[in-house]
C-alpha cells in the first residue's frame, strides 16, 4: 500500500513538499507515494479528509498514520517509518 499525499493545486506548502521530495530527497520515495490532488480526485480526497479529520494541506496518510503540514524533519521521520 502506497503513502497517499493529499495536495491542492495552489497550495504553497504542497508545492514545497513536492519539491522537497524531488530535490532534497532525490525522489527516493517516488515509487512509494501516490499524489492525490484535490481538484482531480475530489471523491477520494473528500473521503480521506472526513475519515481522518484533515483540516489543512498537504497531508500524508499510510494506514492509520497521518502527517499534516510540511515540516522536513517530521516528513523524513514519517517516510522512514511508513515507506
């Protein structure tokens, strides 16, 4: 099961997180993450928002583990634990 990354099109933190994954982490987790942009996946993203009570973007979900926001140290820890 892949990590789900919930994003929005015009979200600076979402874009920063994606750039961090690509450049700082050299796409190390690219094959382990499924990016779900809200505008293109309204039903799926809407269900996950309700299920996990997500109130801001970006958000990463793996099983019952959720990380909301973009803080590099927490992101790395989440990826190392869940990927």
